[in-house]
C-alpha cells in the first residue's frame, strides 16, 4: 500500500533520513524502531505530509502523496509524540472537534465521538476536561482523535512514551484490537512495543534503515537470541546496512 523510494531529509548539513526505501503492506502493523535521533519521527512527518523530503518519494496505492497532498491527507491521520489534545475541552468535545475539522457534520461527529469513547474506554470520562486526565488517558484520547476519521493509514509516534506499566498494557490491548483493520505505522524505541504489536519491524540508525523483517526473521538472520541483541548489533557504527 505504501512505497517509500530513496527518501531523504536534510536540515542544513545534518542528514536526518538517508536514502530510505521501504514497502508497507495494506493492513499491516509496521514498527520503526530506533534510538532517539535515529530519524523515525522525521520519516513519519514526511510520510504523513507534514514535511517535504529533500529527495525521494512516497506513494500510496501507486500515487505520489505530493502530487495531491490534500487528498492524501484525507486517507491518513497522525497521533504525534506530544499528546495532541485541547486541554480545556472535554473528552467528547475534543473528539467532536476533530471530526468536524475533517468535514463531518454535527450529528456524525457526535456519533463517531461516542464510538471512539467506547472503543478506547473513555465513555465515563466524556465530560472530563482533557487537562485533568492522567497521561495514559490523554494518550488514549490523542489516538482516538487520530482514529475518529476512520483513516486507511494511521501514524503513531511514540504512543507509549512516558506511560507507566499498567497504562502501557492497557494501550497495547486497545491497539491489538485495531490490527488488520487499517494500516498502522508505529515509531518507538521500546522493544516491548515492537514485540507485542508489530507484524514487521524496520530498525533505523543514523537516518538509515539497517534491518527489516519480523522479529523471528531478524533473530534468525543475525543469529541472535532476542530482538534486543539484534538491535544492539545492527545499530553499532558498522557498515551493516541493507
């Protein structure tokens, strides 16, 4: 569904993403794993049309997203690393506001808000102002806002960042229930997120894609016992890039 070809992004002399090529299947839960500064967030911003690449292209179903960016954006949504909620609006108001931005009328916006609150376990917080929610509940709301438009593609940038163990587990369960219903691209530096959620993983280091496959395929390819060992090996500053 998504084809990335020789994608690059530079900020002055600093290369954030370096000639990245990748294909992601429709309905796949794909994870980009890497340390802070590896290029994950910059890649997601280009894929979602928030940044223009320095070089290369991104295609959805064979069409470059940059040939008609507004149309491409209607097919996708993003839950950013920074929780994107309006603090003084209630949970329901945040959801309805997002739906209306994407052109839904008042009735449909209200209906979808109810649906998302049920799906994300937020119904009993519908009238609660977002700023009073815990970090885990704010993150759930942020992701629900990304899902409310029923996009074909959803980008989740570090969705479990800063969450405690219980909040992370709760969010895992919600995301597992979405697998196969849309294409989900996750960025994270948590190995547990990848092992629990992802169908495949691409490991990034210094802006490059240095490993790609399922967890089991990577362990077999690099003759390692765990994804952690694979990650540590391929992110050494050696010429092991594919």
